[in-house]
C-alpha cells in the first residue's frame, strides 16, 4: 500500500516534496522492524535526500533520519558504516 501511495505522491508533488518524505518515513519505520531491515537503509537514504533538499543539511529532521539509518545499520552489525553517517 505504501508503494502505491509513494508513486501517487511522487507523480503529484515531485520526488523531493515533504509529503513524499512523510511516506518514506512511514515506510522506513515499517522496514526498521526485525526481519525486514534489508530495505530500510535504502529507504532512509532516499528520505535523507528529500529532507536535505527540503530542510537543509543541518536541520533536525536530517539528523533524525541519520539516527534512523544508524540504528538500522547497527542492527545489521554494520557499525563502521553507521559511525560514518
């Protein structure tokens, strides 16, 4: 369902709109759960690009997305990559 919503929002608003960011956040939160983390890092990467473009690199929304990405990477035993964020 989120994939369909994302496609509709991207077509309506463009890939870097805040509505798209909200849907990406929700999708990432679902994938952040154990057993589904494989796609979460890629989704949070897309979300990071949207929030960076919309809010600026030093905004708290960008920091929150980096935290989410880092959490997923730590759970995947990729601590060095998480530290690099």
